[in-house]
């Protein structure tokens, strides 16, 4: 691990200004992703600004009947909150499906949303990766791409986003709030937070440099059932091959793109009276595999149909 300096932020604005004005500075909260990447020399921060103790760990009611989840809440805190379990069960299910209990106790909401891909070539500095080193190439195109994206990918990058929690939040229509270096707070749909790779896969979000996620805002619970389903190689300690979140009329897919994928075409088709299988066929019409991950197209279609069947028959939470 390379040398770095450290400071504990006194308040959110001071943290933002420290990161935005210091070359190579990064925020540190739970550290469950950042520290792993530092150990393998993928992340090389020169300065860490610890935001883990900032007063951003509250889950509060909003005036319209939703919830405001502070960015420093732990995954376990969110999953176990009685209001989340009762009103947003898809979110609780998604969090419990991700990682281990130890990780959920440490990982924070903001960091979970901003975690970086688990693509093995991204984690290996000896291999070419445009996300890690722009212009180097994408080793996954012809390599071990079983976990790669099937939607929204490009020749520059076929990595997939690893978060379970983000998929459920996108299906729920969540928004994220961020504090900028000038002290202003801005909100955007969570579905717009992450960028698809295009020609610039190293640019991962639409946040300005130095901005700090401060909260996730959930709208009032949708009408209809909610369920999160995840297909993976083993029952625990494994990321998703594919996942599906259904929250009333909202549908999102996980591990299929470099962002949680809102299934707008499927939602529209269902609203027009299409059967679940027809709706998913419309959503996946442009999906493309890269050899070893071709199976993911069929797998996510079947998993989504099962999830929609679960909620339509009243078996979803």
C-alpha cells in the first residue's frame, strides 16, 4: 500500500472542500471497497478524508410519506429499520442479499452506491483496463467475461455495477442528494447517478469532482408488491450473476450494465397489457453477450418473469 495522509472531517462542507482542492484526495467512510482497491494498488489516493463520523446516519420521515436515508447509515441499519422492512421490503431484501453480515455492518449507504466494479481485469493492474487506465484497452472483451454487462456496454468497457441495494432503490424511484464544493445541495434521480461507459469508462458518475453524497430520498411506497431476486453461483459471499427488483410498477435489473438498469421498456409494455415474458423480450431486444456471459440474457429474462409473477399473485412482500 502506498503512503497517504489522513484527516477526520469536522463537517460535510469542510470534507467536500478538502477533497475538491487536494489532488488525489478521496472520501473514506466504511472503506469496504476503497481499502481493498488500495491494497491491490488500483486506488492510489494521496490523502483520505474520513467522513464516517459526520452526522449523516439518520433515517427520517419526509413530509410526503417517504424516507430520507443519510449517506452514512450502515447497510445493516437500513435493512433492519422497521419502516424500511414494512414499507420498502424490496430494499431490505436487496441489502440482505449482498455481501456478508460483517460487510453490511461496516459498509455505508453512500459508499455502497459508489462502489466500483468487481471486474477481475479492473482489479489486476497487470492487465489492460480502460476504466483504470484510459486508452489501455479492455481485456474482458476477449477474456474472462462471465460477469460482464449485457446492456449499455461499449468496446471500451463491458464491466457491470455490483451493488444490490442500488438496484432496489432504482426500482423504487429514489433520488440522491449531494453537497457540492460551493456549499449547494443538489438532487438527482438515482437512475441518473451512474454513467454508461461509452468512450470514457473512467468517468463513473455524474457527480462534480469533490461532491459528497449526503442522502438517499425514497418516495412514498408504491402500490403493488415488492420483491428482490438474485441469481448467483452460491448462496452467500457471492455477487450477482443477475438480479431483479420489482417495486409496484418499477422494475430494475442488476449486474447487467455499468449502472443499475431501470427497465423502462418492460414497464411500458406491462402497462400496455403485455405478458411478463413479452415485456422482458422488449427490454432485452438490444442485449448482447460477449461469449462467456451470453447466458445472462436468458437468465435475467427468466428471473424477471419469476419476480413479476411473484408480485402479481400477491406473494411478494
